[in-house]
């Protein structure tokens, strides 16, 4: 069993490689894992190209939803993008927040930070910045963000409770988040859960949907809702790297499911301190 630090280092290594891959390679795999499918279609990623602020150079095909589409960003908002990658979600958030807003992207992979900064410089965006750091301990002061977004990132973090606690810390009272992520319903075959490539590719780091929503509730958020949900289908030519034919058949016929969800929640407007200390 790998430690949290070993898992984080694994993800950092994989996403350093992914930063150098093209979008087509990433889309035909599991969030950029190197086990690419010959059934080339988007396994998780959704089409951003019609959204204002879309930047093709910043689209690595790694997402599993469109959180900015549901994030209720207003002009002048301070927005934080967790796991900002090459910057695509941050640039779309900027189009919503406008010139008077500010967008901060946070990623712990130096190669991604470098790529995002180069993209921002090419676009001459002066109100978008990228900071290297862990999303469970953000390099951001408390009570600064109006909105937090994230796209297919929290599933990669072992300490998910720590991430939601830090989201609560960083959001202003009355602020909210919209996060797209990968969750499970039922038990994933152990061969998938333990596979390093699948971990870096989003799947074996995912937790049960009910447990995910409970983490959010226990972190003190209110008005929690699933804004969008869709089933994720992993092609057989990826599954065969981890399962035999019978295991694949059992997996397909069972009740287990892998889902992309976009979840919304609010920090209470009356929040004065961390959850529980005001009661």
C-alpha cells in the first residue's frame, strides 16, 4: 500500500509527462494515463470549444466536466481553480469574472505551472496568475475567494477531507464552489484500484459518491447539489491491461459504475470560523 506522499509523487510524475503530451493522446486515455485506447473517443473529457475564453493551447483534454459552466461566476469575482493544469478552466473563468475579477490557478506540478504561465503571457492576461502548491494547503489567505472551481482533480488527492477543509477556509462567507470529479457507485475491481497508471488516470483514486458528498457536508458546506452526472465508460482495450475477459464481463454486467459528477455547495454566509467551533 503506497503512502500519501508516494501517491502524490506518482501523480506529480505522471502529470509532468502529461504536460508534454498532446490533447488527442490525453483524450483517448484515462485522464492522460499512458494506457491509451485504440477506441479513440473522449473517455471523460467534455467539449469546451464553444465556451468564451476557451484556449486550445491550454486544453490538454484532462477534464471530466465543465465546472465553470455551472459555477455562477459574476463580474468582479475572485475565482480559484484547483489543479489548474495548462490553464484552460482558469481562462474560461476569467471570461466570466471579467477585467475587474481575478483568477488564481493552483497546481502542484511545476511543468503544468510553467505551461499555464506561458499561455497566460501569450494571451496578455494580467488578472490571471498561477501558483504552485498543494490544494489541501493552498498558497492563499483565508476568506479571499468568491468561487472555487476544479475539474477532475480531487480524485487524485489522497486527503480529500483536507481539500474540502481548505476550500472552506479559502472561500469568503457566502462563497461557493462547483467541482467536477470522478466518483464510484459500488466496488471497483481491486486490480483497477491498485494499478498505478489508473491512479494517475483518475479512476482508482476515486471514492464512493455517497462518501464524497458526506465529506462535503461534514466540512460545513450547505445547499449541496449534484449539478450534472454522467456514466464513464472505459473501453475494453484499456480494461484488458488490468482485468481478464471474465473479470471484464463481470465488471460490465454488475452494478458498479464510474461517474463524472459536478457538485455545487456554499460556505454559509454567517460562517465565522471553521465548522463546529461556532456551535
